[in-house]
């Protein structure tokens, strides 16, 4: 068995739209009294949309985002911003 690194590439989405959706989901979770960071992390780790409230259509909005690209963008911002 050869030991090769596989390159992973996620499709490109509109980053401003992703940021807008994530900010809106954050606001909706805050308005409902949840810890938005914990809830978003729970969603990202499990891909279970019930971590996100339906308030202000937040669950439907976050489900429109590609989870892999969202994770990639978050890591990119953490490392380089």
C-alpha cells in the first residue's frame, strides 16, 4: 500500500453570502437564548440541523450552505485573519 496524501478541494461558493447566512443564524440563535457558538459547532460536527433554531428561518438557511466549504472558510479565517 502506497502512502499518498489526497488533496481535498471544496467547491467555491459566494463567501459574502456564506458570511451573511452565518451571521443571521448566529443572531437567531442568540435571540432564542442559545449559545450560538456551541449550537453552530454542534451542527458542523454532527450535520444534525436540529442544533439550529427554526427562528427567522435559520435552519433552512444554514442547510443551504455546503458544510465542507463552510468548515474550510472558517479554518482559513482562523489561520489568516
